[in-house]
């Protein structure tokens, strides 16, 4: 509840406390005085142009459990007594579900100040209520937040929360590391993926590297590299003479068995010669040639008889270490020829298409940075235009050319070698919050690595935002998320979970549209009868989780954003309009569903601003 006057402002502070009747005994009063407590600084918040950002929620968590500075918008008393922190992302928690008033729009009111949450009315017997009583019973205030983005797009809430700028100390360490790698400036081997990177990005792993990938019967792996040849990196300037590098790109089509390989192109790095370019006959009938992306047509595949197994065997021979000359007079004294390096963009897709495991891989999607940092990956066309100064993949409906894409990867590697390790990386270095927590020791009472972290989320968090956490638990349902959280909290200092059933029911999560699909239109809101059981289940899950929390656990719940559907629909229509214009059509030739006006642009900006609004709830389990 609010501390002070009826508006919750006393000396510029809004006290956030758990709604709970306290027993007036001396011992409990003394204990309560030592309890951690959150208080919003209204004086600081009112100065802001925008609401609290997702990055500030991230930094708050880092302050509580690791080593980030104290936020100026919040006072935390007895921070050192907080034992752990549980963070929940629940998209769909909107003001109307909590009976909150709409954000003020008048010039005399500030839309960024925390809102007092009214207690929900008790439902009569047999009556349902479309609310989440747990929130109102546990948190006294909801603080408005603003998701990252620009005028026309909302950026990823998850990426912003889990990725942050590196500290000054870490920046110095990285600069020193880069100086040390300058001696290897001309060596492509410095960009080889580590086993950890391969696992994080779902590469098929050879058994001799780690027993973590179970190869199906039709998979193969290249022979294990000779230790004496590749145990250490070569000296500057020698790699070009020693090691073969192949750039590869594969194209796929859609068959009854899913996506199947239809073309593979391999280009030699040193000579620029195409060493292999082969169309492949799929095993099953083709349902969609995916011509817009693959460039493959029915006419092109009609005469092809080459099978996947034949292509796989040929590529395997190329990627295997060259056989030593049996007639060499220096046999036994010279090192074995090194295993070729494979180069590509999101290379795991090509290896999966070929059903080949290979240990030496360079991935341009990881070698270069996305402008917004990890775990986002830059596209090949964007990289080529940005760093090589030319455009690729401009054939429109004609699809991609695999040779063109493979050569783009070659050029990107050459540019990287010319510019050095820092080339293609943006000035602001980012890192996972888990990397930062792993270096810190402030809250856990031990040295670096003593802060144990966990992500419990839908899908496979081990691949994306949970890849650097100590524990990552993949889930299919919110019930799985609750089970994972209950199991992880006792043994971890930082635990993140995401509940998605509410957003799914509201229609906020939809499959990604393809360029050929019509712009999605927001559907009608779910009926009260459909929404009520979802809210009731969520409420019970939150109550169960809260009851299981150990004392002095900080609880951070945030919604991330509001309804994104209108923004997504307008952006899809804008993209369709731009694609039509690029293909040579004029505005007069476009139908009304594809036209785009200045008024539509203003509608998009308004929809984005509304979608970026969210709510934050802070508390400590007493």
C-alpha cells in the first residue's frame, strides 16, 4: 500500500509492501524493521520523459543479485538480506484485468508514476471474475514500463532483458584479449566455433567431440582431426598455405517429410572456384518448391537423378582430411594434412540438410554482430551490404542463388581477416546477464561463479536467452513452467520464468507471417467465458509459486508489453507495400489492401507506442 498521503506520495516516495496483516508482537516488529523493502522514488520518476524501461528492470535484478549500481528510481532497504530473486514475465497482464485506470494523458498528470492497485471485489458464490486477485493481494502498486523499440517497431523484450552492455572492467579485459589476438589477424582458425558455441546454436556435434547428439541412421560425421596438426593455431600468415576452407550454401524444398535438400553449392576460399554444385532429387514428392527462397523450380528438378546419399558422400569426401601421399619421401616426418574448415551463414542449417557432423566450422552469423546484440543474428544480405558494399538476394520471386550466398560468406571472412577481430562488431559490446552474474560474487557470499542462475521457459531456452545460465529448463505448457520453477528456486539465486497461456488466449502470439501471406488482422477479444478459466489457472499458479518461495526472496513480475496485434498488422501491410514497389509495381497498380499512406504511418506510430506499454510489480516474500 501507499505510505503517506492518499496518493501514495510522502516525501517523494511510494512504498511498495506486501498486503498482509501484521501481528503486533515485539519480535515480529523487530524482524519486520530489518526486512528488505522497495520504495519507488516519485521525485525521480516524475522527471523522466519515458516510463521505466526493460533494461532498467534488468539492471535492478543485477543490482539485487550481482554488482550493478543502485537504480535512481527505486530505493531498496536491506538489500543484502535478499537471498534470491524470482523474475516472471507474464504477457497479457493489462491494466483492465487489475481494475487500474488508463494511463493519464493530460499535461498535468504524469503517466510514468506507479499506480495504486485497488483490491478486487470478492466474487459471490458461483460468480467468476476476470481478474488476477493474487496481484492485488500481493502488490500494492503497478509501475508503468516501456518496451524497447523505435517509431515503427517494438524490439524484443526478452533480448533486452537478457542482454546488456558490458561493464567498464569487462571492456578493458576484452580490449586486452583483442590485442593478444592481433598476432593471429590473418588466421581464420581464430573464428572457429567452440564446442560451447556449437551446442548453443544447435549444431550437430560429432561423437568424438561430445556425446550429446544422437545421430540417426542416415547421418555421417567427418573423421576426427589429427591432434598434432590442429592442437594449436598456426603462426601468422601460414594458415592460407595449410588449411582448406570451403564456403557452402544449401537450398531446400518442402516435401511430405518436411524440408529436404534440393541443391548444394561449395566454393573454395583460396581459389574462388566452385568445387561442387549439385541439384538433389528429394526422396518424397515435393509439396512446395519454396522458389521465392530456394530458386528451385519443378522444371529444374525434373531431370535430376542425384540422391541425397550421393551428395552426402561427395561432401563427406571434401570435408575429410586429405589422404597423405603414399610415395612421399618425408612420410612420417611431416604433419598430417589438416581437416578442411567449413564456412557458412547459420551453418547448422546446411549441416542438418546434408545430415553431416563436422568439427571445424566458421559461421558468419556468429562472427559478425547484430546491431542490437546477442542473441539476435544478422542476416546474410544485410551483412554483405553493410560490410562488403554490395547487394545479394535481389532476385525477388526468382529466389536465392546458393553460389552468390557462399561467395558472400567468403568475402565476409576476408573482410574480417583484413579488419581484425573487432571488425563487424559494434562499439557497444553486449553480454548475457548470466555472464555478468558469473563474474560477480557480491550476493552469493562466494567468488565468481557462486551465483547460480536458471531459466524456465517455453521451447528450448538453452539455445537462446538461457544458453549462459547454469540451468535451462524447456517447457511446453505453463504447468511445466510452474513445475520447473518450484524445482529450481531452492538451489538457485536467480530464476526466470515465463507464463504464456494468457497471451495465447488473448491472441497475442501468432505464427510468423511469410512474405506471401496476407497481413494478419487482429481477431476479436476472447469471451469472458474463455478468459476466466485461464486467469483463474494463472492466479492459482502464482499463489502456489509464492507460497513455496523461501523468505526474503525478491519477486519481480513484468508484462513486457501490451497488445501487439495492430502494430504487427500495420507493419505487415507496410512491408507488403514496400515489396510491391520494389518489384516494379506503381501505387496505382496496387489494391486498397496494399496501399500505404502518411495517415497509415501515423497510425503505425501510435500503435507501436501503445504496444510498448507494460506493467511492473515488485515485492519481497516476508
